[in-house]
C-alpha cells in the first residue's frame, strides 16, 4: 500500500547509514596506519617513555588483578549475570579495576566518551594505540581517556572476554570520592571466564559485610544494594515494542553539562508513548491530511469526512492524545498548545513507527532552575541524551 514517503519521495532515513559508518571507520584505520603513534616516540622525554612502558608492563603482568577495596578515585566495574547468578572474583567481589586514583576532570564529559567507546569493545587495542601519543600532553582529558582504555584492556584481559556489555546510564558515587562506571551484560550461554566464578545474587548481598556506615555507604555498597534495579534496567532496555503505530512524547531537561530525555522505566530505550493502532503504516492520504493540518496557522476543530482513512486517524489520534496526556500527568486542556511533528514519521525496523507530540517550543526543554509544573508520576526516568541515542530501539 501507498505510504507517507510517496508524498514527497523521501527515502528511509537510515538507508545505508551503517555501511557508510563502516566505510568511514575503515578509511580512518587505513590513514592511521601511518600515524606517528604507530612509530617509536623519538621526541618524547626519556622519563615519559619509561613511565609508559612501565604502565604497560604492569598491565600485562601476572600480578594484575581485581581490586578488593576502593581508596578514592575513578573505577570500572563489570556486572555479568546469568539467571539469578552473578560473576564475582574468588574474594566474592564484583570485578573492579582502577581507572585513575587522582581523578579530577569533568566526569560527565569523560563518562559520555566512555559510553561511545563501549560501541567498539573489539577495537580497544587500536584505540589505545591512537591515543598513546597524548601521553606527552598535560591535558587532563586526554590522560584520563588513555587511562580508561588501559582499564578496559585490563578488565578484558582478566575476564578473558572483549565484550563488557552495556554501560549503565549513570556512574555510582560516594562521599569518600569514589566513582564507579558500570557495565552490564547478560550471559545466555555456557561461556567460560577467567579468575571469576558464579554465585547467587541473593547470597552475595546477604554475605557481604559492609564496612561503611548506613548514612554514608561506599560506592561498592551502594552498587550491591541497588544491583537488582540495575539488572532490571538492563533487561528492560533491550525489550522491543510490538508492531504498530505509536504516539510518542518528546520532553527534554537541560543541566549545566548535559541534556536528559524523559523515558518510561519499563522501556527506557524509547520515548514515553501510547499505541495508536497495530498497523505501523501511515498512508499517503493520511500524511497529506496531517500536512494540511500542520500548515494551518490557527487550528480549527474541523473533522475529516466520515468513513475515510483520514477520519479514522483523526479519531485514533484523539484517543491517543488523551491517553498520553494522562500518562505523563499533563491536564488535557494544556494539549491545545502542543504540536504534532510533521516532518517525518519515525520508523524503527519497518514494524514500529512513531508520530511525535511536542510541547510548545519554549517547553520542549526545561532549563536549569525552571520548574516543570506537570512532573510525571512515578515510573519514569530521565536519561542523558547520548545514552538514549545509543540504546534507542532500532
């Protein structure tokens, strides 16, 4: 059947994107083979060269192992789980390695960079070679990111696996100055790991004797207490919507160092939404009618003629808008100033499509210090926009 793209001859947005990115990465690698970072660093001071070689030797030394305690700094922890079991070290600790024991940079910038690196677990060695030249720099950011790559390599080597899973959407911090970056991965096969073993999650939680006070728990204690919530988030973020056409609600909140997007806890990889119908297709006639409605400067409550596809869509949208407004706790009378995004229908895999409902332009993104009078009820999260983009349903 005819669909909305025939209205203006538009091609699918994602057509050829994956191939183009693969081609671009291949070009970067080809050019980078002749980069100075792959040659002996002749111009680096002798002390710096010695420091780098020493750190690399330490990384692959048999003595390299997981940490038992945190002493103040930035750390990487990997949570692998299977059914009700979790992977722990022989000391019954969640695997942790140190990134930086003198960390003092901008956490959110470094954290979001780390999430991008998580899309390239198999390329860590290559990435590390690319930034080794930055060791001669005094840049705090470059130094930290090099240490992140070293920590990833160490974790991969200790576990004997490259894929460390998905990065949890926020680090865990404590008042002692410790910061944990967390990755989560569900193991569905009889995969073997090195230097670790499986134990029931409940056993780990009950057997661990916290050395911190209930008022000021350490980052590791906080992680262990909330581990079920984090595993639930990880599982929900991989769920897919059933085929159909949905109405989504776009709401952003800005802070000094990031923009966050409102999502439902039960499906954090997609915007707040309600289902319009089971058929994901928007016909050319329906899209043409939506375009006409969007071009009207002063909205007029005129319904399409009866027994047409436009009329069916009009009625379906009325029901969906009422349901969506109730879901996100916005009075229905406020919806008169909302807009329907009319540039395109968002298509996810051909089986799921979205129309977007937008607040007035001044209210799409809540600024720092600005109160949102219609805060959603419980059951919602605000994710950093980059995290949402990495995990969105495709």
